C-alpha cells in the first residue's frame, strides 16, 4: 500500500469499505462525511493506561452494525484529547489516535476520535481533514471501490 501522488485523486462514493490494518480491522463500513472535520471510529469502551510513561488507550469495537457478538480489541497511542461537537451540537471529550486508513488500494495516516457509535448506521465517519487533497467524492454513488 502506498500513498497517492500529488495530483492523483481517488474517486469514492458517500459510503465505502475501509480498513485500519494497524488496529487489526480488515474491513469496516465508513460514511464519507465532508461536514465532519475530524474522523471518528466506533469504540464501545475506551480504557486509558500508561505504557512505560506513554499514554495509551485500549478499546473495543463492534465492526458490524447490530452485531455485538463480533468484537475487535485495539490498542493505540494517544495523540490528543479534544472536545468534539457532534452534528446535534452536543460536546464530548474524546481520545484521539493516529492510524493508517486503507482505501482503494492506497494507505495514509489519519487522526481518529474514539466514541460510542452503537446507535449510528456507520462505525466510521471519514472527515474532511483525512480526505483533503486525496479524494473526489460522488455523493450520488456508493461503494465505488467495491463491495466487500
């Protein structure tokens, strides 16, 4: 997996399958959300800890909507902790991690906030900061990169 060249854009729809190999997530459905600045990843629990003085989080995800029997346990270094406003204007202090996203055969690092999205249709929101200069979105299309 490599990054895109300076003038190459990836054509995507309003929803796509993505992967986060560093988190052992081989496929998860993402909503492409230009209204969100920051990307968000579903985490039904988040447990902060220190590893030799480095702030870390362990968290669990349910990669499929309505399937709590499937769980992936993840660990990541904490990049930040931020106050984030959701689309309803509610604020939440969230842990921020950095992980590589794979999309359409390409891979690059993005920031992800961790939040419980059990009641949402998508386990991942891919925000505009993660996509800037990398993708061209067709809002009338879905899964332009294939259905998994």
